[in-house]
C-alpha cells in the first residue's frame, strides 16, 4: 500500500489512512439516525465525509456542503438548493420548485455538469423569493425528496459554526431555522438523512438560547485521534511509500513525541522530517525528530495551534476570553493535571471577584466549554490540556504571558 501525506487539504482515497471501522460505523448509524459528527480541528471529519461521498452505498446519494461562511437562514437554503444540483437524480426531483420561473427554469434544462452553480445561486438570490420565503422552500424540498426512490444523504460540514454566526446576527431567525430543520428530520416519511460535522460544540451555543431541544434527535459520533498502533502504521506506510528506510525505534519516537495522535500533526511532523532529510542528506534519527518537533512544530506561526488561540476571541464571550487564556496558561506551566479548585481560585483572582455560587457556576460553565471545544480534559476532579503538543505550544508561546 502506498500513500501520500496530505498536510492541510482533505485526504481522499487511500491517502485517508485507517478509519475503516469508523466509516463502517457511520454508514450503519446513518441507516437509523441523523448524525452529528464531532471532533477537534484536524482529526479528519471532512475526510470522513469525502469517504462517504466518494464511495456511496445504495440507497444513499451523498451530497457535501460546507456551510462555514454562511450567516443567514436564507443563504443556508440557497446553498442547500444549489447543492442538490450536484446530483442529476436529486436535481431532477427538485426541478418542480422552479416551474414557471423564467431564468431558472430555462437553466435547469441543462445537465448538472453544465450548470454554473455560482450563477445558479445568484439567480436564486436575485430572481426568486427564496430569501424571504426560505422556510417554505425548505418544506417543499423535503416534500419533493420524499417522493423519489433514493435517499439523499446531505452532509453539512461546519454546521455548528454556521449556527454560531446566525445566533450572533438574529436569534429569532436561528430559532425558526432550527425548528424547521428538526421537523424536516423528523417527518415520518423523511427519506433524507443528515450528517452534520463540526469542530466546535453546538450544544453550549444552543443551550444558552434555549434551543438544545432542537438537536436532541441527533446521534453523536465522535472521531478520536489515531490509536498508537494506527499512528505507527500510518508513519511506517508513509515512509515506505517514499522508499525510505527508518528504524522502528525512530518511528515509535515520532508517535510518542506527538502525544495525542492527531493525524494532521503526525503528517506535518513526518513531512518536515522528509524535507530535513533531503536537504541535509542525513538519515532520520531521534535527535532530528526532537529538533524538528521543537523548532518547526512548536513555533508560534503554526496555523493549527494559532486556531486554538484565536478561536477564544471568536467564540467566547467578553471576560471569558481573558479568563480562559489565564487558566490555559496556568495549565500549560503545570507538570501534570491541576486540581479543579486551584483553577477556580485563579479564576476568582483574575476576575477580581469573591467566591459566590454564581461565580462558581460561571467558572464551571467556562471549564465545560473548554472541555467541549477540546482544549482540556477532566479526570478525577483534575484538568489538563487534552493534547500534549498543544500544551507544549501554549507553554512555549503564551505560558508566561497571561499571569
Ligand atoms: N485519516 C487520515 N489520514 C491521513 N491524514 C489525515 C487523516 N485525517 C486527517 N488527516 C490530516 O488532517 C488534515 C485535515 O483533514 P480533514 O480536513 O479531513 O480534517 P477536519 O477534521 O475536517 O479538519 P478541520 O476541523 O480543520 O475542518 C489533513 O490535511 C491531513 O493532514
Ligand atoms: Mg473539516
């Protein structure tokens, strides 16, 4: 078996390594449920969706949509309508929506491949009433899709980010969207299956605005890191694919140094090692691994880690941003897990408030958010970073900044 390491893009085909049993589990789950696929950034969620897209199983017809940039319910509907045009059969089933509309009707005589999806979206926006009546269109789509033999599988990537964006603009609109979406999923005759993907947790956003009930029908599937054995095989396969020879001890050292085996971090480290070996003309050794890990992986510029840092600004409210940074800095400096109470005392100190039941509740809420967003893990009343490499990166770059 030969694979190419992908460092950033979506790995497809054989390059999406391991995960065979997870893909099986997803298919079998989708037979009975709509699914929310959760994992931290860069664990391979989009890659998993592309495995389903590239190797569809009857009766499902998978469609992929990335809704990260979407900020309104009507744009979501336009995206959904446009995405159905990726599949000729599903496109035909929904053509009825446009009977009588001049511009669009004419366009739809063409086959899927000939339609410019970008132009199609512009048409929907400018020449139809989808913007105003998005909910009605939503109902009609589901109704039309129910009539066919096929089962559309709509895979909606970065769904929680879209929900967060809409919540910031218009909570009322989000409320209507989430209710429509829930009823679309639960229609008794519903043929359409949904697979929602995301790396921030949907639940706290929805909980804060009383909408948690609109997603309680979703089955949650969590994608974990590679286990030890898969990480080892992944690196070994990447090395033999390059026709290189590296001792098993060195491979194990790469596995160990990363800590939590995030596929992306393994790919970046091994790719950097390949580059180093080529430029230096020397074999890969444990010393080279240590050096590349600390000089290249832990540098401030690595976008993967920067995301964890910047995301606090984007998704945490007001005082929480600084509180979270201070607590994470404290955790990054600690040799091991830290007692919950030690963190709480630090939280009170940085917030300049005394202990009250309200303060404690807010602290626990913040810690739960950090846990849901994969920054920290809780074990026997102690917290630690959930990922050793992220901990070292935080310590190197910010450990002494937020004190
Ligand atoms: N199974 C895998 N095999 C090989 N590489 C992988 C695998 N899963 C993830 N990766 C690595 O992680 C990167 C991101 O993969 P992917 O886009 O599928 O993850 P994601 O969870 O959707 O990430 P994001 O949260 O950033 O959207 C890839 O470029 C690759 O380096
Ligand atoms: Mg993704």
